[in-house]
C-alpha cells in the first residue's frame, strides 16, 4: 500500500492510497478521510467509518471534489473509505 497524497480538509486528513489488486492484477486507488484527532495515520486511534462505493464511471476523486461530505464527517467524528 502506498500513500499517494495527504491533504488537510475540514479539520481532518484526506489520504489517496493505491495498491496492486491481486484479483484484477491492476493498480487501484481509493481515498480515506480521517476526522481531526484520528491521525497521525500511524496512531492506534479508532473511529466509526463509512464505506462509500462509487459507480463504474467514477474515481476516488469524484466524491472528494463534488460531495462536500467532509464537513459533516468531521463534525460527527466519522471516517470514510
């Protein structure tokens, strides 16, 4: 697993992460939002999390750029993958 980028947003941290899929034998990228207080990533803090699956034509960036969800996630202390 490789962290491609770290961006501070809405008092939390947005990570873009990539890995090589064993199933498809291709590279895959996903995003993880950590609300304030649940990072650094190496810490053992735990938060509830929401799993969001984009449609076939979407990328991990679509929800990050268009949804405005990070403010609400940060306010409630919920992470998202």
